[in-house]
């Protein structure tokens, strides 16, 4: 499991670096996005990954890696939005956004380590395509919860689904790197 923790950190470092670069380019423009908009952005990326996995021809020269990175970063943004709420104008400094990013990643990584302990690293025997399908399933769940205005009877909340998607995307990137 020590390897998983190290690999996780390496993947997150790549995602975090891109997040910081985009914050420097665009500021916190993402703060105006409502949760359904973030969910839809993640959905588009997951659908594209699935399409790339199923088609032999690619017309855009970007592969699965950049899309999984996008899923991770949009999920972290969604987790921040869940806590901070949506704003009408960008309102977050690079330092605050990075601190919140790190905070959300720490919670998500702890969840991964706990589940990884209980499941015995079962994800290592999974295919990247299965991880993609699980992300899509989580997205459909989130969309349904959003359509139900956040009300659930027995299900985890939206944040748990975003956290799981981050972890599935990290696992997929670890597989792709190996």
C-alpha cells in the first residue's frame, strides 16, 4: 500500500500543478459554476474517455490521461463549491484555492487509503475501462441526486460520489502510467 500512496501523490502533484497553472491563467472563474455544470463537465470528460476506449480512430490529439486529470480537478472544484457555495464573480486567490484543493485531496486520499485497506487493493486487478464505467455510474448518481435537489433516502451524499470519482480517476492514471 506504500506504493499506492506514493503513486497517488505523484498523480495528484501533476493534477495540482495544472490546477495552479490554470488558476494563474484564468483566476477563479470556475467559482461561478453551479454543481450541475461541474457535474456535466466531468460527464463530458468521462464520456470522451469511454468513446476513446471504444473507437479505433481519434480526431483530436488528446488522450485519456488529460481527461482523467480534468475529472480529478473538476471533482476537487465541485467539492470546494459544495463547501463554499457558488458566487457571481470570481472571488478566490490562488493561495486560498490551492489550500482548499490540498484540503479536499487530503480527505479524498484518506478515504482511498481506508477503502484500499478494506478492499485489499482490488482496483489493481481492474481494467481502466471498468474504472471509466464506475466514474460514469457515479456521475449518473450525482445527476439524479441533483435532480432530486440533494435529497436521498439511503444513499451517500454528492460529496462521497465526487471523492470516489477522484480516486477512480487516480487509479486509472496509475494503471495508464504502468
